[in-house]
């Protein structure tokens, strides 16, 4: 039987690379696309020798061409951490608007099913807790996070318009905080930040008083949810995340216990528009996809810590992402 062909944008990033692994495992032909602005070839280099894997170094905010048939497109390209999208705000807006337009055009031409990586950030700093898909959000469009949040909201609107107007088969996954191997240590997200600080022998920094909560989903659970949603006939947004909520203060304690660091916790001012609470309501995913997270935080953290421990000294001490300067003018 002929292999299914899938295009994954943002394939060299954290989630994109795990998606490549999963679809290769399912015997798809994977066409990976990335401009490497925040991603790394290292995340996918183990796939290069495979005949059912190809890599295209390309910016999806520019016109996309893929020859041959395409069954699926996963649009995951986008800077995803606050440090990234604050440094490259225009690229973030472009990949969420021009990028999705190009992907949708390609999906229409090929008759492919398209999924977008949306985010819990579409709910902004929510005044409803936990957040169900029916909640419309509480977003400051011109706040520092606006470039990301509004790009993702536009992306959802555009995707829905292609579904209703052109009858395209589209899926919207609203991803909540996800973690696991191949995250970047210095991408500004709390989990790699704490582990990185512990590994470098630095104090763990909490922004605000640490009472703000987060819920973390292990990457394998997320990928399973994405796989099921892609193969469902549901076209409305679906939350995928782990509802197991923890305060940042308690989370710092967990990391201290996990890593055995003797460093202490220090407190700094909370950034503007940092959400106080984040917790997905996953009733819909449970009902629709028979999905719920399986990996406990203790198990997932251990796997992630082992990955970070295996990094070289240079990677452990890398402060800035090295590709920004090269791409900043594009
Ligand atoms: N990780 C999370 O917890 C999380 C939560 C919600 C949503 N998401 C979404 O999932 C997707 C992947 O996030 P991630 O955590 O893997 O981030 P990441 O930064 O590791 O990966 C993003 C990838 O997209 C690539 N990219 C960015 N702009 C591009 C462009 N114009 N053309 C081609 N490639 C481009 C980057 O080089 C990188 O490889 C993003 O769309 C993000 O918004 C992630």
C-alpha cells in the first residue's frame, strides 16, 4: 500500500521533532519543513538516513511548494516561548498569519487534512478556570504576549474560514504547557529554566510570589492526543493538556528534590500579563478521542531531567539562541 504523506512545519523544533518520530513510526512519508529560527537539526538528524523522511529548509511565511500528493499538513511552525516571540515579534505574527495562509492554500490544492497548533494562550489571562473550549478568552492584543496570542487567534479564525468556506478538513489543537526531551534549556519556560539552573548550580528563579499555577503535559501524551484528533472527524478546537495543576513554588520544590541541588529559590518581579492560572478542561478530548494523559509528572520529569543531563557543557551554558541574528531581518 502507498504510504500516507504528511508535511510537518516547525519539524526541527521540540514538538515538531516528536511528531516526526511518531509519524515515521506509523510508516508515513514525512516531509519536514523548518527555517531553524528556534529549532535545531540535531532534533531530527537521526531521521535523515530514512528513505521515508525528507527535510526542507524553508520559511513558511513565504510561498510553500511541495511536489506530489499530500494527505496531511501539521502547521507547527511558530516561535513558542515568551523569550522567543518577544525577540522576534514580527516573525511570530507572520508565521501565524502568512504561514497558515500558505499552508491552507497548499492543503486546498492537495486535498489534504490540515491541523494547526493552537495554544492555551488564546485564552489569555483567563477569568474562567479551568478553561473549556467554549471560553472566548481574556487577551490584551497590544500587550507583550499579544503578538503570539493574536497570531494564534487569527490562525484559528483563518483555519475555520477555510473549513466553512472551502470545505477543507481542518483540525485545531489547543496545546497547553508541554514538556519533555528536546526542549531548549534557555527558552524562558519555567520547567527547563529550573532544571537548567539546578544543573548549572544556580539559584532557581521564581517570578512573582510563586502562587501562580501551571499544568504540564508530557510530550508523548500530547503526541497521542494530536494523532487521535487528526484522525477524528471533529473540526472544532480541542484542548490537549494535563489538568494536574501545581503552583510554581511547589514545582520549584519538586525540581530541587529531583535534581538534589543545594541552591535556593530567589524571587523576581512578575512579567506583564503573565497568566495567574492555567489548567485545561479536557472533558471534550476524553469524550471525543477517549484520550487522557497517562504519564505522571514524576515519570515525565525524570525522563526530561535525564535528557538535560546528557547535554554538553556548551549546550548547558548557551544563553541566547544562536539563530536569531541571522533571521532577524527576514
Ligand atoms: N511547547 C508547548 O508547550 C506549546 C504550547 C502551546 C502551543 N505550542 C505550539 O506548538 C508549536 C511548536 O512549539 P515548540 O514548543 O515545539 O516550539 P519550538 O520553538 O521548539 O519549535 C518551533 C519550530 O518552528 C520553526 N519555525 C518558526 N518560524 C518558522 C517559519 N517562519 N518557517 C519555518 N519554520 C519556522 C522553528 O525553527 C522551530 O523549529 C508552535 O506552533 C507553538 O505555538 C507549543
